[in-house]
C-alpha cells in the first residue's frame, strides 16, 4: 500500500499563506503530475510530502499512515531534484550507495542494489566517475538511480527535466514513463510543462495560486476543463476565449452571430472557448468569424495562424500542412458547437463539449 | 596551448612593462631581505659592540644553537600550543560553528554576535591588549562580575593562566576571518544537496561531516593556510599583553626572535630563528596546499 492522501493541507510562511487547503487522493501505483504556473506552490506541496517542509495545517498520509511528523527517511519516499543535487565529492557509485551506507546495509546488498539500478538506467559504464565528469543527461540518470536504490514506495520528482535540452527532455520523458511501468511505484511529478503533464500522467492536478483548479486524466482535462484557467493551461496551443452573450438557446458572438447550443441553458455564459485545432477554415460565405492574418507560425507539419477579428479579438487557428495563406489576408472560420466550451462570469464551465 | 596577449596589450607593450615595475621591486625587496636574513644566520653579527662591525662567518653554529641552547625548542612548543588552540581549534572551529548556526537565523542575537566578532577583528592589537588586561586583571571586570560575587578570592588571570588568556584573546581577535570565510563557503553548498542527504537518511551530524565538510574542503584548507601562517608568526597582541611572560610561559617564536635580536642583540642567531620559522611555515603550507587539491 503506497497511496498518498492530502487532507486540507496548508502552508504559510509567516503571515503569508501559499497553499490554501489541498485535498487529494493518489492511489498506489499512480503517476500523478502537479502542473501550474511558476510560483503556484507545486514545489512547496511536493516538499511537504517529502518531509522537507513543515506542514502548517491538515494531514498528509502515505500508505495509510499520517506522516505529518515523520522525518523524511522514514516516509518511504525518494526525491529527484531539479538541480540533480548529486554529492559532488562522491563517485556515481557512492552517490547511489550513500543512503544504504547510512542505514548500515551489508556491502553485498549495496553492490546488488546499486548495480541493479545502474542496469535499469544504463549507467553501468560510469559508476566510478565523479558527477562533474558527466553530462546533464547522465547526471539526471544518476539522480534517478539514487532514488531507485532507496526502493521507495513513492517517487517525488521536482521538474527533473527542466535543465535538459529539448531532444534529451523528450527522450528522458519516455524513459521515465517506462520506468514507471517497470517499477510499478507511485510517482508524483512536478512540472510547469503541460506536454510532460499530458504525456506522463495517469492523473493531472492543475494548481494555481495555492489551490487545485482541477484533477483529472489528461483527456478529461483536455476535453472538459472545469474553468478558463485549466482551459488555457492544458493543450498544446492556447484555447481561444471570446466574449459572448448567453441566451437560452446558445451564445451570441461579438459580431452578433449566434452559435446554437442545444439542450443547455446558457443565459449566464460570458465566454466561449474553442481550441485552435477545432476551428475550421471556410469560405467567406459560410464564415462565422472573419479577421485579418497577423502572424503565421509555420511548423512544417502544421501552422498556427494568428488573426485579429473585425471586432478586435485576437484568435489563433491551427491548419494542417503548409496552408495557402499570406500575412494581412482575410481569413474566415467556422466553429462546430460540438467542440465549443462555455464559461460563466466566474470562469466556470457551463457545459462540456460532447466527445 | 600558447598564451595569447590581448590585441590592445600586444600593440602597447610599454603598459605591461610599466605595470610589472612595482611587482619586480616588491619581489626584489622580498628576496633581498630574505637573502640578508639567510646570510646573517651564518654570522655572529650583533646589534651593538665589537661584533656589530667585526663580525665573522660561523657556519652552522647558530642553527646548532637552536637545538642545543634552551629557548628555541621551548618557544616552538609554546607557539605550537598557541597556534593549535587559538587558530585551528579556536578560530576555525568556532568560526565554522558560528557560521553554520547563525546563517539560518535572522535575529538580534546574530547581529550582536557578528558585531562582537567584527569588533575583535577591527580593534587595533594594542587597544585589544589593553582591553584584555583590564578585564582579566585582579580588579577587572571578570573578577568583579563573576569570581567575587561567587565568593572566591579574586584571581590575577594574566599571571596565573597566561597562555589560556592569550589564546582566548587571540580567538576573539581572529574568529571574524574564519566566520566570514566559512559563511561564504556554506553559501556555496547547494541547499538541494543537503536536502538530498536528509532524504537519504543522514542525521544533522552526518550531513555536516559526510556532505558539507567534504564539499567545502578547499575552503577549509585555504582558511587553515592563512590562519596558521598568521598565528604562527603573530606578535603584537601577545607582546603587549604579557611581554612573553610570566617567565617564558607565553614566549612564542616571534617574541623569542625579537628578544634575541633586539634585546640580547644577537642578530645572527635571530636570523637563524627567522629562517627556521620560514621553513616550518613553508612545510605547513605545503601540507595545506596538498589538501586543497582534489582527491583522485
Ligand atoms: N521560504 C519561503 N519563504 C517565503 N515564501 C516562500 C518560500 N518558499 C516559497 N515561497 C513562496 O511560495 C510560493 C510557492 O512557491 P513554490 O516554490 O512552491 O512555487 P512553484 O510552483 O514550485 O514554482 P516554480 O515553477 O517556479 O518552481 C511562491 O509564491 C513563493 O514565493
Ligand atoms: Mg518549483
């Protein structure tokens, strides 16, 4: 049993409260990602689970036991830090063996576990090197190796990939996913990168300013964000948000056209959200929204076209391949109500799009 | 790789020459004086009298005297005790402990302690000597505040515990340096590395002993190098406080050297003492410099 439960967890620094009562259940073996903008409290929350930061209020349980006052080493956790935090004066082997040495494990046991971890991470060939003789990616593996050797019930990662270049980050991301598969341990992973969150997580926890905005699987968050914050944060390309006027049968766009939504009362709607990949480029005669192209981001596989509507709203549309369009040209789009998100004046979602 | 001059310097070589002149003079003067001390140490030159003019070469007589006559070995022992307890144990350990405990604090206490040890550093030696002899005298602060109220007879500390008083005075005087150096060293240790050790199960003592100290080892060696050299050749505070006495209890090498050279007047013997001190400090420095190097 290695589930993690947070009950009304709070953290204050002096008079300043930075975590405002977090409730969360993490099941044994789950891969949970905390994601949110910088300063929202992800690291603080992780460090409280690790036992590196005192808890100002509430309870943290690991494996069914409240651990509020249990010191880190006895919590059955291992942590991988953003800066790798390798001991600079010890070889790779000694870095990984340090925890076992402290707990007076027999040498044969240390050898076995360090070599096992080195094998999983393919770092056997540089066990005798010093950390400063390693590249960033190799150091990251050693840091993960040090965590594996502890054989923890719960792995904690604090932005472990943020110091790696893009290619290595993609590769290590896949390796961490495989590792989770192999080890079958609970993993809690902090990042501000929504791609990492989407690709790794069984469950994503979106944090903002010390509170949870939404918890769900990657697809749930993508398909039915609970509010405008999650809607904008999750997804490869930022969702378009348009001011609208709600009515019983649908919403009225800034240009007066109505998008009909059957079956739900949207009289409180003030915002319509639609992802760039869900907008459709159409001819002038069937356009719902028209505007002029301002920027074209050509990525080869697809292009992100930024345009300004006649009413002055900025929007983006994702078009496959290399679209036949030029700067300052007119662009006309249509949207299918099935993919529209509607939010009230507090930013809460009023209806989830179908599928 | 060949050393490349900055293009601007290469076309204005006179700047380099001009900058080198003071350095050449300084090094020249140092070598000149060391050379003279070395030369004198093989003579029976005296400060006044017949041998001030008609001196002669005496070979290694002065060096033999270091070991055959009373004085040098005793002073060497006193200096070793003094350096070990005031510099290595006192300033270094106390400086480290203060740096380690105070760095997480933002209290009035920290301000007070920092101000106190800085004051020790900044006060001129002679003033410090006066302060210490005033506080430790029979009618001084310590007797009036502590010893007498407890019902004991007042103690003349400088007479009865001369070496400990001198050692404590020098700890007070020199801890600021070690404190500053270790504060900077501890700031350079990554917080996450220490936290990783905590998660790995290291106790506070193990975190210091097995993680922090090895990481700041070069800083420790540098600090040891400096304070050993300073303390080993230290003169003014001790001389002003005790003059080397009572008897020869606090006669460290620097005072022994001074007395032999300028009170007894044996300049040749004094030179031999200074050369011996140079050699001892040199050997100690080599030892510390080895510590500075990374282990294999
Ligand atoms: N020791 C501290 N004293 C006071 N405030 C702190 C302290 N540590 C963190 N905070 C505050 O707590 C909030 C959360 O910080 P935290 O480090 O958890 O953010 P984060 O989500 O991890 O951000 P990032 O993505 O930049 O790492 C921030 O507003 C920060 O200013
Ligand atoms: Mg953080």
